[in-house]
C-alpha cells in the first residue's frame, strides 16, 4: 500500500477538496503550482538557506541517555523545539511564504489556536515584509495572551473569531471566509496537514525535512537510517506528518500517533479523534472528525491548545484506518507529568502537546535494542502559565 | 415536471428566499414557508443549519447557530416538513453543507427529500466533479435537482462544465464573497452578469449573495432569471418576526 497522497488528492478514503465554488480558483492555483514551484532549484535553494541560517536547521537528533536507561531502550529526540519561534511550525510557514511570493501574493492570512502557528506566520511575514492577518478564536485570544502580544510585536493584525465556539475551528472558518472574500491577492497559510488538497500534502512536504534529517542523523549515530518506531503527538498532525513522511512506506518502521484524551475518552472532554471521530467533512477535507450524530462538529478539549482540533489530517485518518499506525491517547494528567519528567531527566521543558508523545513509553513496551525517535516538536515556554497553575510552581 | 422547471417556464422574474430552518424559533419553519408563499415568493431555499458554515457570512452563521441551539436537526426538519405539499406548491430547495447529509446517509437523505416533495438541493461544499462522479445517479433516481454555484472568478470552461452537469438553475454568486457581504453592485458585478448572459447557457441563472433591497434585486434580475435573498431576510426576521414577512416581500415584488 502507498501511504502518500494520490493524484486526486486522496489518502485512501480520505482527503480531497470539499470546498465551495468560491474557493475553487484559489485552490486550483495552488494545486497546479505547488509541486512545480517547490521543485525549482531556486526555490529549494532559498528554502534550504532559510531553514539553515534563519530557523537553525538541521535540528539535533539527541540521544536521551537517562531516559533510555530508565526505559531500557534507545530513545532519540528530534529537537524541533530548537527551531526559531520554538516549534516545528516555522518549517511550513517558511515554505508557504516563499510559495506565496512566487504566486505574486501580497497579503497573508492564517488561523491559529494556541498561537504557535500564528507566531510562525507573523514571523515569516515580517521577514518578507508582507501584510499578515491572523484569525484567532476570541476565547483563545484571552487564554494565550503572550502569543497574541508576540504576533502584534511582529507586525501582524490579530482578528478575533467571534462565531461558533470562538476557538480554532472557528478561526479556521473565518480565515477561509477571508480567503473567499479576497481570492486574488491573498494566500492562506494553513498551519497543519488539514484543509482541502493540496494543503495536507503541501504542509507534509514542508515538514518532511524532519524525517529527511532524521535519516542521515540516524545513519551517523546508529549506522542505519531508520528507527524501529517513530512517535509524535497528533492534533491536526503536522509535526507527526513531518516525522513519518520518509518512513510512511518503510514497513520496517512502526508508526505511533499520540492523541490527547483530555479528561478521558468517555468524559465528553477529549480530543482523541481516532477513538471518538467519524468519517465526515471538515474544512474542505474528508477525514475523521468529532461530531454529533446529526453531523454538527463538536468542540474538542485538551489541556494543550495545540491538540484540541476536532479532526485529524486525512493522511492520519488513512494511517489509522489502514492500521499502518498505532493510535494511542493520553489524558491531561499523564501528559503534564511527562512535562516534568522530561524536564528533570533530560533538562528539556517540552510543550504540553509534545509531552503527550512521551507518555507512549508508559503505554507500551519497547525492546532494549529498539531505536525510537520522538518528535520533540515544541518547547514549553509558551505553557509556563499552565505548568505553574498545575504544579503550583 | 420538477417544480423548479415549472417556475422557470413563466416569463416573470423569480424571487427566491433563503432562511435557516428553526430560526428564529424551532417551530417557525412551516409558518415562514406559508407566509412566503402567500406573499408571492416564487421559490424557497430552506437552510439546513450547520455548525461550521464556511461559505456563509455572519448573519447566516448566527441564524444557523441559533437554530441549532433551538434544537434543529436534520430529522427534526424532515418531521416539520412532513405533509408540507398539502399546503405549499412553490419549489422547495434544501440548502445545506455536506457533512450533516453524510451522517444522515446520502441515500436516506435523498429518499426522505423525495417523500416530502423537495425539488432540489444546494450543497455549497460538494464540488461539481465529486457530485458528477459519485452522487448524480442517486439524486436523479430520487428526482432531486442539484444546483451549483459560479462566481466572477469561475473560468468560462468550468462554467460550461457546470452548465452541462446542472439541472434546475445555476446559482450565480454576485461577487467573490461569503453570503451577505455586499450592499451594492459595482462594475465588476455587472460586467460579470453580462459575461454570463453572453455565454448563452442552457441552464437558467439566478443571482445570489449581496442582494438586500429592491435596488439590488432589480439590478440582479436585469441580467438573470431571478434572485435569491438570504441574509437581508434573516435580519428582517430577527427584527420584525414571522408575522410581517409580507412587508419585506412586497417592495421587492413590486420593484
């Protein structure tokens, strides 16, 4: 089986472009150009140079010695938390801003939940001197004040999404509406492997630098370019898509996806889409999403704002249904505890999203000679308030 | 004959009204339909509320959210519309997003529509090619028309394709916008209306989005067979309630 997108924009049963006709020209323009433009040597050169000099790539593949000893296995961390702006998100925004420039776009819009993608977008817009508007749920604006301030400082306009539940999915709706109203001069930088084709594939390709580097870094350190397991947290799924990308069709590599169980799968306050979701359409993509029996999209919950998206990207829906990936879900409490564990055992304070991934070590057994690569996707600075409240620091 | 085709057989301009089922109150759906028919409206689009209506502006998003809070569901709407054909003879179109229909089951949904006497569907996020490949046969089996949108940005070639696949009418979105966004038409719109007229399509066209008063209604229907009013009608309902619908319709019909 091939786990990459097919020529029609589907991953198995999932994907496609279920968009209103008003968006058709915008999406068509992208679909016809994204592969061509990103394959141009001049594009690649500029992208690679920015990733190196501006983002700080390659990020280290770090052997976590103490953690490996404790769990009697070989644990590596792909240090995306060391990227400029504090997470992997910037890999994608650099790629998309370069693409937008080549398409002649003069205005950028984005959606953001916790604000990480908003900051990464505002950053590259500042870098390129392009107007930037970030849609953010009114509730999230209140919850994530430091990131709102960062975006403003970077020169972006933060527009509150006041419709629906006033969170990430509504911010995404507002960004899509903006794009409908401004079809010619505007590019919409989606932050995850979600949305209509070609977004899931395009974002996955920009994030694929994560597994591209992992391959040669593992070769240097282990004498083989593949691990036994790759593990990442999944909200929409962009950091996971980046880590899995070059191993999708390599069956020697086991793929593990960690979702946020929130307060528990059966509590009604969860973001574990693979367990709770049903096939449907969200933001232009056919995928698994959390919804009422009547097909209304529901509001997910997780202590980490970056994982509370009611769907998953179509690639992940396909990995789940085809059983190519193992999906597990981790409740708030265990993720928070892992935030402390990683801090105190390796000196790395992870984002709460990232902390979810590590909890896989408690859920399943790994052999002493097995090599595991975790995507250490983001750093915990942005979550300090939550950590302070939770642990009474 | 499908009631939509029957409506287009007459020479007059067609006024079509959109509202969200279950708004302002859950049980207003049928009373609104009756009032609209009495006031001389030629066709109605009944909006099936959705939590995430991304092609709609703030007015319809709000009426949709309110309707859901009132308890509107697909099943509830079908129950309300049971027997509607004893009282309402004008064409009825259901307009809604694809996800709730998928969850109901597309075939069951179509079956139910036929049983009630729905004439057609407008599903903004079901692209024409997906419809053509996967659903056209089923819709046809249950006697349902499916209407598509075109915009000023839709290339001629694609308009031709939509014209070929369409039945009923083509829904001309007046500008590149979500519903309810504009109040007047500029030269971009009128040039676009003229371009479509010159294409001499087989399917009749109706203009929607941004029509709010007699002036925009008149301008729209100079270049198309009819016009659809949604957000402006919902705002009227919000302020004046169901009883005064005739006062909203009258100036339009006599413009």
